């Protein structure tokens, strides 16, 4: 547990772990923001100890330009080469909004899971985003009369090829993920409510078999559907100056007892669903890699009630190394505090809590 | 300001170079100041001379000191023209010593986000070149596998095919001397699709 006031560097620590594990910062989408203002680069170093072996994983993030990654001191050609070396699940306050929030949040959630399960997905997804951004710029230029419509078709090629790949992989991971989330949900809610989920692809007209196929179906099915959808929506794309179909419009639709959770679930129900989604993520990563991922709980634990904290603690068991950040210990159950090593973070420096500090902290913890 | 005006001016100029941040610019500036005057003069002279003497070849649009360039004047196969994005791509292909045809340097790839459309590339020059002679039978697209390379290839294919030319692109294959298990799955999947009968 990392205890400290706001803006002391707690989140920085989790961000570093997240970058090394998934390549993504959960807190900023701007690469330049990862480097302290006025500095040329940020450097992350980590040692991952497993039974009998230690792996060294380092990342160099320049303020401008490409990241460099090293595995045991050896430079790796691509970022994808280090993804999945250590897996992690991040649970933050924003995740409590997964159910009610915009589809983009659910897509990001899926993508973070996917890059760890299939590292090369990172490449496909980044290239797809870039191809769509290029095509959208093109659409604006056509509307402004600075580019001709004949160039647009050239961008359809990479958009369709990469978009089909992204969609197929998302369908594949959801076929694995949804049943696990439903099982966790049944366990936490003691079976009183039924959670169901379905992939709602941003590519209309895909054969239903592909959407629910365990491996995401045949890429050809997605390619054909996307090509047709893009052609059909061309006039609309031109009018709205953006690409209106494609996996960048995907959503994961969750229902509770048949009613859409996004609009109908209560705050408590949404928290239970969010917890079930995170536990399913943990389970899937564990099954895929044969090793429990790291669990990062950013300022979120205190938001969960006693019953949910207990479910989470039981799921963690003895094998999930967990990093918890918090501003205070008052809302934690004693079981959490007893099992934790507590560090205090002040102005970016970390110290292990002394016995005195610990007993003072424990006294102020109110939940028995 | 911490540095004298002259030193600050040098640092600012260096910082305009690609990949050079404020600290690298400072380091380079101090390095230059420590050098003997003759070395610095050599660098300045090389910069100016390169800028003054190097131009683009009016045929293939490659960088050259003469026009037409040496490659355009050399006895090579006029029937095949290989399209590359940048002069450095041409150099990479020349190093293989396997290609005996002509080149055409586009000067970039279509990238709307960078304000590069077909009209910013040397495509009009290519079309003029194709029109001027009927000896060109094949155009090879060697534009890389980035999304920009892929889009530019598609654009050019649609432009050139109707002219009755054979349009080919480089194969997507496995790196030589590497073992299959180390190839990334995108490369492997594409190599599988483009497999050949033996």
C-alpha cells in the first residue's frame, strides 16, 4: 500500500508499471506528458523477480521521438516485444464509470486487455487509429476543397484491412471475457442478478456468427463487411467530415436481468459490475499466461464497501501481487491492512512506514 | 538569458534540426566551440557546399550534383521503374546490387495530417516521364508497409493500371536468415498469404 496526499507521486508509480506492462498510460494519451516538463526524456527501470529468475525491463521515453525498450539490457526492436513480459490489471476510480460512461472507456478497457493477451494487437490498433485519423483529415480537406475525393479511396485500403483485424480480435477476446465476467458477477451478487454482455461492432452488417465466434471468426467476413459499410457510408462520411463506421465506434453492451446496465443500473450495481469486469480480466490474463498478473488499485479500494472489498481480497488470494494507492486508510477493512506492507510517499520519495506510524495509521482505520 | 546572444543563436539553430532537443542542442554547441577553428570551418563549408551543389534530377527526382543524375545516365534497363519515397530508400535498394532498372523518387508519401497530398509528390513528373517514352513496361512500388505507404501504393496503382502498365509491389516476406518462430505474426500471416509454389 502506498499512502500519501495527492500530487506526491503515488499515481506516477502505477503509471510506470502500466507503461512497462501494457505500453499505455492510463492517465494521459499524450506521449509528451509522460516526460517532466523541460526534460528530454523519462527512464523507467524495473526488475521482475519470478521463481529463480530476474528479468530486467527498461523503457526510455524521449520528449519527442520513438520510445526505446530493453529486455535484460538488450534493446528490442518494437514495443510489442516487451508487452506481456509482465501482465497487469489496473482498477482505478474511472473504472467505476465503465458501465455508465461513454463507449470509448469500454473500448480502452478492452484494448488494454487485448495488448497483453496478443501483443501484436498494439501495432494493429495504433496503425488503425492512424489510418482513421489520416482518412478523417482527408475528409475535412475534401470538404474545404483542398483535396480531391479520388485520394480518399486510397485510405480505405489500410482502414479496412487494419479495422477488420482490430474488430476480429475484439470479438475473439469478448467471446472469452463475457462468460467470465458473468460468473464473477453471479458470485459477488450471490446470484441475485444476471449480467450479460454482447459485442456491438462499429462495423454494421457483420455476420452474427463472426461476432460471437470464439476466435472472432474469419478476417474475410470482417473485411467484406467493413468494405461494404465504408462504401455505403461514404456520403455520410463526407457530410460529417469523419469516418462514421468502424471499430473506433465499437461498444460492449452490458445488461442486468435483460435491461441495459448503462441506463438502468444503480450506483451499487454499477460498482459490482465494474468489479466483476476487473476480476474477469485478472482471471483471463492468469489463464492465458499461466501466471497471476499484477493488480494495481489506484485510489479505488476505499470506494468499495466492506462486502466488495472482501470479495476482491478473496479473489486476490495469496498469488496476486497488488499495488494499492490511497490517501488514507480509514475505509479499509482490517484484513487488507494486516496483509499489506505500507509505504509512505512524500514529494516523490518513498519510505516504509515505521512501526509507530503503522500503529497510528491502524488506529485511525475504523472498519473492524 | 544565461548564454551570450551568439551562443544562444547557435543553440536555437541547432534545435531546429530533427530529433534535437534543447539539451542535445546545448551539447552540440559546446562541442563545436571546443573544436579547432579548421574543423568548424570544414563543417560550415560542407553544409553550404551541399546546399549549393545538390539539386534534384529532372528525370528521376533523386538528389544529385548533375542533371540528369548518374543513375539516369548509366546504361540500365529502361523498361522497369522502381518508385521509392525518399532518396535513402533508393540507396537501400542500390546496395542490394540486384536491381538494374531506373528509379523515381516521390519525395514522400501521401499523408493528409502532414499536409502531403498527391500534388506535393513527384507524381506529375512520373506521369510526364511515362508519357515521354513507351519503353517503360513495369512500375515497381517500393513504398514500405506503413499505412501511408499502403495508401500511396493504392493511389498509384489506381492511377497507373489504366495506362496499361504492369504494376507490382515488393513482396511482404520473412527476414532472411531468421527463424520462423522469431517472425512477428503480421509478417508471418502476410508471408503465408503470398506463398509461392515451388
